[in-house]
C-alpha cells in the first residue's frame, strides 16, 4: 500500500489489475472520494480533481469534509501483551496510555 498526500489530505494508492489502473481513495473524509490514473502524473491530477469536487459538494451541502475523531478508541490485546505493557509502563514511571500513545505516534510518524 502506498500513501500520497496533497493539500493536507492523504490517499491510499493501490494497483487494480482488472482495470490496469492505479486507484486512489482519499482517507479521513465524511464520505467517499476515489480516483484513477495510469501513471503518477495522471493520478496526482485526478486526486486534485476528485478532492475539489468532494470539497465543493461539502460546501454546497454545509457538511464538514473531514471526519471528526473523539480521541478515544477501544483496543483489545492479549492478557500477556497487557501485562507486558503494564510492566513496561510501570518501569518507565508512565501510564499505559502514555506508553501506548508514544508507540502509536512512532508508528504513524514513520
């Protein structure tokens, strides 16, 4: 999976062998917006067009284009991983939440 970012919006890019085209899906929206292209230049242009159309429709309908996130989510892990996480957090003098946030931040930043 490849990611592309334009104007602060991210898209997941994948190859569609049935169409023999690259397909992009703009992420984090209050709806769906995708685009297709044969090569990177065409894909970039179609990304911009698809985003512009999506934003225009949102403005027309007074809809916030980006999905809003609460900052909370449930995570199910094994009891063994939970114990390891709790011990690691305690050893570092941190909460499990702080340690997990650091690990998640490192994962998405890279």
